[in-house]
């Protein structure tokens, strides 16, 4: 694969082999979902009975015939774990019913890989002889239309793909899917999913294990649209407590069927020991990040976010602007005033210890003459990259601010105090933890501008913080463990939750914040 990578990529960039337990989960999920479409009624209990030799003999023969007839395909075989597990499952199921193993299974299990050494490895090590081809799945014309595709594609960031190869990927995928607006910033696994969706047979099933970033980030929009409008997403699995996968990324297993979406479709969600489902309607209506909406968000809170009329997107109540990007901070910032054409500025969230930030708190001066950038000012500053504390700065002296913040400008200047309080409540903190992007490394989280606009926020006019503790604005804001115990914060939180009709859920929300913060804390130490 290295012929398609930039010089700074490792030769084995993005190659992470799947462990057998994960492969077994995926193989069984793909086979179950395919059989479910051909044998109604069919559920997980019946599938378990079939796998364990306890199925009704009246329909065992038909299921075995279907499994022998299906064609199976792995587009990035690696060491062949999916092929081997698939073969073992199919042959063991047939033998336990004293049925002969059909030679068709060898012919119907196929694989592809760009790395010739992996083809050679599989030919030498697998216990059977699948049809293997050395080729690039994403740019190859495919004549056969598989019934089942199971894959762990390479996890290669788009920055590490050679420009000519990336253009070939983009052009081919946009030709296949003109309606999806595929981003040029898509990582390689996105192209694998879209190619698989294109070549899959009608009613065919594909099961992929991929980074979970597509559920939230911008380049994942094409996949989210695919599953909203074109192809049924039927299940997703994540592992947060017990994880068998060895990749240094957070992954999700998705399974989809080549069938038009309908309102009656339901998507099964499996998260550790929690199993539940969401409707296709919920999937289609979700504008916030899918990962936060479906895996982090409890059912009652998801329902409240979808139906509570006291909530509006933040972008409808505030103007959001980006901060200053000088292009050369050493040239334009200094620790001392350099003349009348320089002003105090706030450069970093680390400079702010409390919600209120005054001129006396600023440590740097910004040059204002002969500059190639616009001076940005806003009364409220949203921290872009967050660690262990939640803090939105009230910029009391309207100082210029760097791009380490987003500037928030209320529609009514009379509401600035209300906004300073609201944005520092635990409700807003919870929204950040639920819907923020966590694929940053080091346990950090952020909301980019388009995310921030959608953030569900109480109507500012409906809030009355008249009796708040004024010390809340000036005291240092601590890390999450200390901050959730602060009485001034709790008092503000109670006002806000009462206004939303969620006062009885306040403690549940605090527990959820603590759980999400603990997960990020563990990640930051790993």
C-alpha cells in the first residue's frame, strides 16, 4: 500500500489486524442480519438456537442451503481472520446437524488485498482455499455482487494519501454517489464503505469495523446521509468497558443492508451490556452528532432533546465568530506594549482562571497596525479545545481574542450576564460532553463552529437567575471533580433544569457528566 501513501506515512500505515473475538462478533452479526431478511420471522434467539444445534429440524435445511448459496467477500483480508472465522462457523453449523459441507463454500468465500504478501500469507495459512485477488478494492471494477461483505479497512487519514491517489478515489466515489457530496477530506475507510455499498447485492449485508469519527465529523456526512436516505443501517456495536480491538482509535461495528430505508426500520444499538434501538425517523431527524445522540445519550434525555420546546439551537440565539489567526504569533504578539498601536488581548484559555476576564488578567499585547488579519472582539468566549474543566469566558473589557476561542455575541446586550451564567452551567457542560468530538488524542474534546450552532440551549428569555451567587463569576473554576460539588453551580443548575421541566433528572445528568469525564480522563492517561 505504501505506493499510495505520502513520504511521511509508515509503510504499514493504518494496518491494524482484527482479533478473533471481534471477528467472530462481526461474522455472526452479518450472517444473522442476512438470514433475518430471508427467513421471517427470525430473531436472535432463533439464530442462537441454530448456531448451538437446537434449531427446529423443519427449517435447518433451508437455512444451510441459503448459507451455502450466499457469496462472501472481504475487501481487505490482511491475515484472513474474517475468512477463517467465517469458514469455521459455516462448516461447524452444518456438521452439527450431520449435513455434508458443500464444496461451494470454498468458491463462494472471496477476498482481496492490495498487499501481495497478505495474499501469500493467507494462501499458506488458511485451512481452506478461498478465491483471493491482489488488487485495490476502492479503485477496481467489480463484476461480482457479494451477498455479504465483512471488513476491517485500513485506517489511513486523508493527509497521508498521495494527492494523485486521493483524486482518483474522490473522482470515482463521486461518480458512484453524486447525491452524497463526498468530502475531499474523507479518510480512506469512507471510500471502502461507499464502494462496498455500491457493489453489494440487493438485500445484501455489509459489516465493517471502523473508527467512530464518521458518526460526528464533517467528512462523515456522506455516510450519515447514505444511511438516512438510501441504505438501511440495521445495527451498531461499540465497546467502551471491555474492548478486544487493539487499534489506538475508538471503533464502532456497523451493519447495513442494501435495501431502501423505510420509517418502520429500527437500528439496534449495542453498547457494552446495554441493548436498545432507535427508529429510522429518529435517525433521519438527528442533527447533532450520532455518536453522542445514540451511544452517550440516555433514552429519556434523547427524547427530551427531540421534543422539548424550551430548547433552541445556540446559533439561533447568538452570533458565533472565529478568533484571530495572525499567521505569525511571534511577530504580532509580545509580552510588553510596543507602542500606541498595540492592545491587550486574550490568547489562551489558560490565561483565564475565572468566568470574568478583565484587562488586568491579560498577559499579552497584540499589534494593531499594518496587520494582515481582522481584530476579533466578542463579549463571550467559548473555549475551543477543552480538557478537565468547563469554562466560557465573560470578556468584560471586550479584548481581542485568539482562535483558541469562538466569540459569542448575544442578540440583546441586556442579556450578556444571563448568557455568561447559562453558558457556564452544567447543562451546557453536559451538551459538550455528549456531542463534542473526542477523536483528538489526549482525552481532549471540542465543538467546531457548525456543531456549536446546533447545540440545544434554553431560551434565554425564559431564564431567571436573579438570586445567583455573584461570587460564581469571579472565583476560580476548578476541574470537574471539584466543580460538580460547588453549591453556586448547583443553584444555577437547578434554575435551568427547572425551566426545562427536567428538575427530577438533575442528579442523573450530573452522574452522566461524571461518567463521561472519567472516560476522557482515562483516555488522557493512556
